[in-house]
């Protein structure tokens, strides 16, 4: 009896240990540029025989660092397969605002290049065997928030699009808004000085004109980068974490994902 009990406990422990969030670095390319993504999933939820919805994570201007990778892990805990993508190139991560500005400026001014880079990451996510390619969402932070909406404007099959504290979210070519297929959620810091004057009204006007399903939420007292606990350490004026806005915006995202991305883990 004791031997049987020990065998049973060993089996249960092994099963519990195997059913957990898994991660791996994924190397891929956009043209000749080598990129490094970070994939996270719960192997008890997302399997080759039972794929789960996927979520693309587009980082802040610092690059695909621990913050964006941490968000991918959080999404995996909710039952999604998440891929934090690389917008700059393998190894390009910084905490220097000047360097980040140079890298982000280069990618943001070249529409063809930035869309190719985002699309390359989306292709990698869709290609995972444990991903339900018919239920894909995208989230982005700061620069990544702008890029998340930008990717949706290419006509990519995205069920949900979430931008956290993006500086800009309007289209330079308003007609492209009609190519957005999913619901757009903008999580905005009400005191974000990085957002140009009139941007909010212009965005809502564009969405209405294009007939896009959207949700716009402004969090009182929140400034730029309000979701990042380390925001204040960068010593950039107007950049600061806001715990309440961080928590609430993540909850808004989950509501949208439960509605638009089917088969996610119950209660996520």
C-alpha cells in the first residue's frame, strides 16, 4: 500500500511540475536582420492537439527587455500563447533614453520597415503549433502601443488590439482605419504629456468615421509609461508608474480578450 501511495504521489507531482508556464527564446528574421522573440505558454492549456489563442506583445522603445518578456509570461498564466517581439535586432536592448530614441526614431519613420518587422513577429506567433491562428490579439506599450494599432491598420487578422500609454494612436492615412478587423482598446494616461494636443479627439473621430469597434479608457492621474513599475528609474520627465492604472488597464484588457479570444483558460 505504501509503495502504491508513493507511486501515485510521484505521478501527481510529475504531472503538476510538467503543467506550468514554459518559455523559450525564438530567433527569426526580417530580411537579413536577425531578431529575438520571447515565447511563453502554459503547457497544461496550450498544446499541439488543443491550441490556445495567441497574443503578440510589442515592447516599449527600450527593446524586447525583461518588462515585455514579463508581460508575455503573465499572458501565458492567463491561458494565452504570447510572443514578445523584437523591433530592433538581436541584442538591441537599452536603458539609455538617447539610444532608445535613435532606435525607435529609425523604425517609426519608415512605415514599410516597421510594418514588416511587426508582421514578421506575427508570422512567428501564427506558426506555433499550439496557437489557434484564428484567435490572435496584439498588445503594445508606449511605442509598442502605437505599433499595435499600426499593425491592425495593415488588415492583419487580429481579433483584439490593445495599446497601453501610446503617444500616438491616430492614422496618418485615415482610410487605413477601415482595414482594422478587431476591437481596439486604448488605455490612456489622462495626464500623459507625451500625447499631442487633439490626439484623443482625432482618434475617436477617425474610429467613428471608419466604423471601428473601439474602447477608449483614460486613467486619472496616470502619466506616460504608467504600467511599468521601473518607469521612474529611467529619469525621464513625465514618466512614472501608477499602480492603480496599471492594474485597471490590465483588467480592461482581460475583459476584451475573454470576449474576443475564445478558448482562453476559464477565469483568466
